[in-house]
C-alpha cells in the first residue's frame, strides 16, 4: 500500500469507527430490548443523547478545579487514539506501526485513570468508592492482560496488533488453541474489567457527553480487537486497494453486527457479571492467560 | 574527568564551608547547585564523547592503596543522573529555606546534601571496590551526622555501611560471591526485599535524607549492582544468577507497590514506590543476566535499556516526587494523607508536578515507566524457550508480576493524587496551604518537564546517552534497538514510538477541545456537588461533611488489603468484633457515608429475603452476626486456596529453573499434571459459589 493509500485508509477507518461507536452501543441495547420483549430505543439513540448533552452548559461541582476541566478531554483523546489504532477493515494503515497491543491497552488505562481523577476531584462518596473499586479490578485485570500479551507475543513474534492480525489472517498464529485462550482472557477482561460505571455522577453537559462518547469508543476498541484477532476473515491486506476495502467494510459490518447480537443474547441469557463476581472472573482470565502462555511456550520448544 | 573530580571537591568544600558559616549557607548552596549542574552537564557530554575511559589517581588514600578514579560511559551516565537530581535538591532546599524558616531541616539540608552528593559522586567515579566502598561509607557517615540520631538513622547508617563493606569485600572475593555481595550490599541499600521492611521506615523517617535516598542513593546503588554483576570482565556470569535476582525483584516490585498503594503518608508512599522501582530494576538485571548466559545480546540490551530508563526515572521522577512531598509538607503542614485534601486549589503547580512524577513512575503511556515496562515485557518474550515446565511457569509468574506492579503503580498514583490534592480539604490547615516560593516552583517545574520529556523522547535519549553505557556493560557490539522515534524489539517489529503517540494524543485532545469550544460557552458555571442527592452540609462544616468523602486512609485497593497478611488480620479481627478500624476524626475507615470500605474478598452475604444488600450489610464492618460471614470469602486472591496454589507454583518454578534447560523427555507428564492442577484450581474457584 502506498503512503497516500495508507493515510486514506486510516482517515476512513477513523471517521468510520468514531461515527459508528455510539451506534454499536445503541445496537446492542436495542437487540437486548428486543430479546426481552421491549420495543427499545433505536440504535442511533446514543448519538441523539450525545447531541442533547453537548448543547447543555456543564455545571461543575463547587470544589472542582483543574482536573474536571482537563481530564474529560484527556479521557476522550486517549480513547479516540486507541480506537484509531485498532484496525477494522484494512491492515497496513498509516498508524499501523504505532498499534502496539501494550500501547492500546495503556491508552485505555490512561482513559480510565483520567476518569477516576475527575470523580475523585469532586470529593463525593459514591465516585470515590467506584474509583477505588476500579483500581482494585485493574489490579486483577492487568496480570491477565500481560499474560495474554506474552502468549500473543510468543505466537506472533511481535506485539504489534497489525502484524498479529496479519499473521492470524494467514492462519499462522499457531497453535490456535493458545491464541483462542489468550483471546478468551482478553474477552473476560473486557467483560469483567473496570468500567466507567458510577464515575460520572459529578459530570454534566458537554463533559458528560465527552466521557460517554469515550466509553462507547472503548467498547468498540475491545470489539475490534477481539474480532480482528479471532476472525480476521475478509479484512483488506496491506496491499489492497479500494475494492478490497469495500469487501473488508462489508465483512467488518457483518462481524460487528453478529458479535454484538451474540453479546446481547449472552447478556439476555446469562445477565451481566455482578460486581461481586468480577474479581473471580478476572482470576479465571488470568488462568486462561497463563494457560495460553504455557501452551505457546511449549509449542515454541517443540518447534 | 578532571573537571568532574573538581566538581566533587567543590561540592565537599562548599558543604564544609556552609557547615562552618551557617549565615552564608544559602549563598553557598546556590554555588553548590551550580557546581552540580556543571558536573551533570560535563558527565552527560562525556557519555557521548569517545575519549572514555579516563583514569586518575588521587594523591590521598590508605597506605599502599591510593584512591583511584576512572570514568567510563556507565559511570558518566549515572554521574549525570546523580548530579542532576542533586542539583535540583540543593536548589530546592536553598529556595525553600530562603522563604520559610519552617522548612524542615533547611539549614541542615544545604549543608548535608552537597557533602553527601560529593561522596556519592565519588562512589560512582571510584575505579575499584575500595574507593567505591570507602566513598559510600563516607556518604553514610555524612548522612547520619546530618540527621537526628534516632533508630531509623542508625538503621540507615548500618545498611549503608554494610553496602560499602560489601562493595569493598566483593573486590577481593571470588567472582562467584559477587551476586550475594550485590544483593546484600547495594541491593539492600536500594530497598530490595527482605530488608525492605526495615529500610522503608528509615527512608521515611530520615526527613531531609529521604529525598537524597530516593533520588540519589538508589541510582548509585543501582550503579554499584550493575558494576558488581556486569563488571566481571571476561568471566561470563553463571546462568543461575538471573534466578534470585528476578525472583527478589518481582517480590520487591509487588511488595513495594502494595505498600505504596496503602501508605498513610506521602513519605511512606515515596519510600515504598522506591522499593517498587528497585524491584523492577532487579527484575531487569535478572533478565539481562539470563539473556547473557543464553548468549542473546539483543534481549540483554533490551533489559539493560530498561534498567537504565528505570534508573533515570528514579533519579528524575523520584526526586520530583520527593521534592513535591517536601513542598506539600511545608505548605500544608503535614504529610499525613488523612489531614490533606483539596490542595489543587491552593497548590495547583505542585499538584501538576506531583502528577507528572507519578505518571513518569507508573507504566502509563507516554511516561518513561511505560517505555521501561514495554522493554521488560519484550525482554521476557525474547528470553530463550526453556523446555522445563517450571521455568515456563516462572516466566508467566514474572510477567504477571509486571502487570500487577504496573496496576499497583497506577492505583498508587490515583490514591496519592486523589487523597492529597483532589477532593475537599480534610483539615483547616490544608485549606490554607501555600505554594512554595517561586524559585522552588521553578525547580519543580523543570523536573516535571524533564520527567515528561524523558518519556516522550525515550528513543533519542537511549541513543544519545544509553548507547555507550550499554555497550560497555554488555561487552558486545550490538546496537541498542532504539530509533529517533522510539524503541523497537526487533528489526521486523515496529516497536513502541512515544513521540508520534504523544503527538497524536495532543492533536486529538486539541481537536476535542476545539469541538467542545464550538458548542459550549467558555464561561464556567459551578454549583454544589450532586453527591447522589445528599443535602448540603451544615454551616459549621465549612469544608463539607468529612464522612461524605473518601477518608485519607481509605481508597486502598481491596486486593492490596487481601494480599497483605497484617491488614487481613485487621479486617478479620474487626470482623469478629463487629467494629471497623478507626480512621480520621474517629470515624470508621469507610469510604463514604453508609458505604463501608468495600472488600472484594468478601462477597456480601444474601440477606434473609435472598437479596444482596446494596448498603454493604455483608461487609465486615457491619456484619451483625459477628461470625465473619462464613463461607462468603472469595477464594481469589484470599488466603484460602489461592495461596497454597501460588506457593506450589512458585516452588515448582524454582526447582525447575535450578535444574536448567535442555529438553527432557519426561516433561510431557509434568505438563499434563500442571494443566490438571490448573483446571482443578479453576474448577474449585468456579464451584466455590
């Protein structure tokens, strides 16, 4: 792919994911509502909510200062950069050399910490408790993430997400069992890891819109990451032109809809992971990550 | 070389003069700071110049054993770090002393810091064990003489003396003893476990010396460890040397992280954070030694680069954190988190500097810590694939430890910033805190800029200053895998590029800000905090109701409490008595009104009607049954089943590692066995509900 094409693909991808992230969130909510027999808001409802919020004048808490003014922006910037780095329909985009797995997960952590700083600044009860809980969950989630990254790094010889997906696209991320275990660990962390629930009580108006938008972007980061690593079928390869991109776009759309529907169905059947069970789920994720790393190490020795 | 020796002499003379003329101490301190800056500049220039090593013999010394000094790239690198940190400390001490007589030990600091800095510089410049050890002993004595003569100072003196003695003894001992000398001597000084239990309080109590220890003594100790472990000349270090270092490093990193995340005051958090950094350094040294034994120069270079970055981070960001602590201590009158809060209003500059230091120390992009963690992860990935299962388990354990340490660092960041600087003031004194005077603020700002720039420019800095030391230490011609944009793990892998990532981050932030400006008026409207609908506090509580915000002793990540046997005991004892541990104002250590400190290790017991009470009636502090809600303790990572399993895995790893590499035909049954064990643990966790 020439430089111009790579930049074009990157711009297209960024515009696409930024536009689609709230819709994916709305789609999941709509399917969940449908599955439980309610009409549900339309999938583009999150965009309407954001538009409504962004027109409102934010009201800061009295003792809010520096952080409340800067960190919602930092949170959104980190999340937006993370979602721009994870490939959706094409490989070999302009930012591909930057798309390291550790960097992407680090950017997500930056977003989480920025949000926690806002919630701590107001000095209120609930937000402080939720920030502490998020820190605790992160402490359980990070070992699992690092183990999964070790496994993927051993399998693919790199931690660059673009190269890893390219390897998987050629069916070379072997043994597949290790890759699936590592992705299972990542998925569990995505489901049970620290979220932004309860941290936004003191935000309002445009700031709240920024933070909610960032939350939907983070959800899409995880979705794209797992879809790309597990089912890269149809993605445009680094040399591909517009035809390959269109095919990749279609494939990506179908995969996102199917996985979102699957997630909604899973939540309908099994429910959300209750807070008290999350540490346990993260422990299971760590074990999956360790098994994946062991399998990868064993296969590397056998090879 | 001669200039650097002259700088040391100048520092010692200026310190001595300041001791003799207390009235002129401040002016002399500024000269000392200038001398240190000059030394740092000379040392950093000489890293990149090619005329190293240079040597000089001092005309003084013991009979028959003159003190010899020599300067090679690693020494110049660490000398530059030490002098830069020391210059900042001297300037800060002089500036705060100028404004406030209340500055703790200000007069003493302007005397002791130049002298100690001079001796520590001598310890780096020393060409042999005798000179280094003697300089270290002299520094220890100066440190002890300057501080109050209490127990912690004595502990500190003993440890530093021991480190000096170990360095001297290692010079004469056979090379095999060098590992133990490094662990007992400089390792203990830098705060590796097990002696970390005693060093921690010493770091904390030694008021002014704590700054020196965090910013100067720890890099010096790291340098001495590097010298002892990698300066063996032609002798290749044995393969097993990496094992105790990595294990001790991993344990120290987690222990320090846990302590930092539940420290009650700023200085304890600083000392524990130092222990965490030292643990990461030891982990990197262990990986580098293993890679050298396996003849993998690329991996060794990566691990050494991580060590250099960690040392630089400790010197800059550690000093910045220590000085910001000092500013808070002087400005708000206390270092107890329970008595701070809301400093962002009165001390915004210090708050931002503290945050910059903590981001630099934590593994968050684009900080230096993230670059170091990235290098460590890739060094672990690149280590040879040993066939024995326990050694593979060990590698998994090390990388999980790395993850845990980075999460703990992030939790510590949130807690320190959140409790000390954000929220509402917890005492009237904190509500009238004052920023340090302008020169001191400038010192803090310069360090914050340096810490941030070091993260963004990790690649160029490694090329400029890390290249020559790494070649000297590893003894190979492999170029470090850094480029002007960032660092890379291999030729085919793009690696981590902090410069573009930061640029994009700033660009995105600017875009978001611009869009926000378009829709929202720039005027700021503020009102009472929503606080879930609680009423406004009464008039006699001008800073709000203290129990409606997280207590200063709160916000301890629950897993940190669970991991620690002592606090486990507290929780369980409180559990039995049905009372909570006491916090500030005599209120229970609960994070908020009606929301007791959450304990993830104890799931709420179902109420009579089968619902889980939202107000936490199942948590220990409010357990009406008083029997500790039997059967509700989650097995992860509590002491129940998790701990024996972890001990089992760790013991297995150690045994396997000590047996060494080589494909053993009998490893398949062991693999099956371990997988079965892991599945059993998994099932027991799932079935524990």
